[in-house]
């Protein structure tokens, strides 16, 4: 069974630009979660999508947004990039049978803002 | 809101030593509890879980028991290996501070280094 995949692995942007990160969940999983892991700050919850709808968002400004497609893959968009957006962005997925909280993580996208 | 407090790191042990990483959670409801592990350069992997009081989760020699009376879920391993070097995260499901919907809330992570 293929795991959660994320692309790209690394992304380098300049301040003010937009970044788009992509995630494909495990086959059969309907929920996708996005987390930000900045150096020294642990995991901060960003967004949760389930069945194509946004179910919850963390304490992040509106320039962090995303969507979930009919095939349950997801995209995270970060507009007007700031230096402090530099972090590892992790995507996770889960399914209804095992419960929404048993999440399986991808390897992450390392975003560097210069 | 719901939160998780995890033992501060880093923790450095010699191979075959006994490991304990402490984790306590806020006592609202009856949350499922999890330990995740992050190896260098990788995403998080689910290590073990427990869904109700007195449950013991176990995997790869690691164990954690859901203690409702002490609101704890400490991670233990009897004999660590160099390959166990990683960051360990305790997590609970619930509603975090300032939030309105249930989600996974993570502790701050504990860096474990095992020396040969």
C-alpha cells in the first residue's frame, strides 16, 4: 500500500511570492491534514479537509489556504510569503474506519523563504 | 483547551539502557492517545496508540499505558538501540485552546539520541 506522498520535496521562494504544496493521501483515506513544523516550534495544526470540505483550521492567517480535490488529494497555498513561513510542511491522512485521529504522515515539503 | 505536556529533551542514553519519556494530557473527556516518531529527515510515523483507560499500546519494543488517574501516557522501552534515535511526539485527540473542532494535538517532541 502506497503511503502519503508530498511534492515537491523542497521549495525555495522569495518573500512576497506564493507557494503551492501538494499531497496525495493513502488510497481510501478521505481526510487530509496539514501541519507546519518550524524549527523549535513542534507541530502546529494548519488545516483539515474531509470529503472535499474544510473541517477545521488552526491559528494561522488567511494567506494560508488550501483545498481538497474529488480524488481526495489536497493542495496547500501560502500567499505573500514571509521569512517565518520557512518550515517543514507535513501532510497526513486518515480514514473513517480507524478514526480521524489515527493519522499517517507524508515525508513533508521543506519550504525555504529568502 | 486540550493540550499535551511532554518531557523536555534532549535525552541521551547508551545502547541497551532503559527509556522513559513522560507525557501528560489535559483531562477533558476520554481522548485517544498516541505516540509518533520522527526519524531524521522524515515525516512522522505512528508508533503506538491507546483508546481507553488502562489500554497498553505497544510496538517495536515500545510500550505506553493509558493512565486515567494520573492523566499520563509515558513511553517506555526496556533496551534502546542506536536505531531508536529520533524525535518522539505524544499526541491526544481533542479540542485545542482557541479551537472549535476536534483534532490531534501534539506535544513539543523529545529528541532521543542513543550512543553505541
